C-alpha cells in the first residue's frame, strides 16, 4: 500500500495540481450498492472532487464493503432523487458514459477541464432525460457493455492520462528516459502585455 509523504501526497499517486481542472462522477438508477461503492472508491483514488447518485437506492453501509477507502467520508457525496434535481457547479459539463449510437469514442474525446461524468444503471442505460442533460456522451469501444465500476475507472484513467502531467512515452518499450520538467508559471498576463507594448509601440 502506498504511503503518504510529508506533503500529504501519496507516493506514486495523484496530488493537487497534477491535473488541470476538477471532476466528479456518479451513477443514475443504481440498484447494487457494492457497484456504487466500488465506483466511489476508484473515484477517490483518481482524485475526484465529488461523487453522486441520481434516482438510486444506495445504502452507504452496504456500499462501504466495496468502498474500503471510505470515499464519502473524504469526498463530498450528493444523492439526487431524480434527473431534474441534479445540480452541478457553474461551468461544469455533464458527460454521459454510455454504449449508444452517436456517442464519441473515449480515445477520441477531449475531456472538459471541469466535468461531471455519469453512468447508467446495471443492466440498463442512461435515461433519455439524462442524455438530454449531457453536454457530451462518450462510449468505451468494447464489443458489449461492461461493469459500471470498470467503465467509470476507464473514463477516469483516460482523463488523468490526457489532462495530467506525465513524462512522454519513449519510442522503445519501457519507461521514460527523462524526467518531466518542473512546471513553471509565466509572468502575469498584464505584464506580458506591457512588455509587448514596450517592445512594439504603436
């Protein structure tokens, strides 16, 4: 098991600032608390800012048997009774995860900087009302539907992979040969504008 360092960051894991923006993830119409608990545990591991259910019968005590990280004790949890009640932060794009016609293949999808992902129930689909609410719907390119917990994990991994800061993959098999350079912040925008004006006056 990974141990937290002096900064509170888990060794080998995600820390604040490693990924641009933030995200939440939830499930609509779930009936199996263990699946919800497993999804929430994975969301906690990937650094989700919040988790939620919509029109779901979720028993946290039962789900806790799968959520061994006690995600809902560390991450805000929202239980919405129906689709109309679903509230998201300003500017947060709702992204449905569903194997359906017209959905975007996950490997071709550019994740919003701020997003909430929602999955359908076990042996079911996202409701038509939920699909209408979604800004985007993505699908995992599989031959048939997979477990909701696994589908959520793949979507979160793809988000981390594309929005996180990692050393580039080498051409040959194996790990990177060079460390990722430390991120540095540029000067404030107004200072850059002043400097440009001084170099190129009208």
